C-alpha cells in the first residue's frame, strides 16, 4: 500500500506522519500499520524518532501514535506531505 507521509524535524526531533489508518480501526491493527510506516521510512533513509498516523474518522481528523506527537499534531494539524512510501 502506498501512503503519503510528512517527514519533519521540530525542536531536534525527527518525525513521520502518515496519511493512513488500519482497515479495522482497532488499536492492534493501527499499531501494525504504524510499525510498517516506521520501518518503511527508516529503510528509505529517513531518520525517525517519533511517528503517527493521520486519518479521518467520524468526519474528524484523528491522530494515532506517539502520545506527545499526537498532542502536538492535535494543535498544529498535519503539515504538507513530503514523500510517498510503500508500506
């Protein structure tokens, strides 16, 4: 599956946000998707300290991943996509 990602560095922390969600919406399935994003980004040569998924659920933008990154994204929103990855 191809997903759009944003790879950014903020305050010395490298993070990846992927425009993806698990088909079931279950926590363990989201964990698996997040892990695949993390591994694919690292294989692509990107430095990843933290990662999160960004998706729409119930008509609202939601985030899932590293808790402090999720809190940051909840206030700042999703930055522009910078790459596409095969996960």
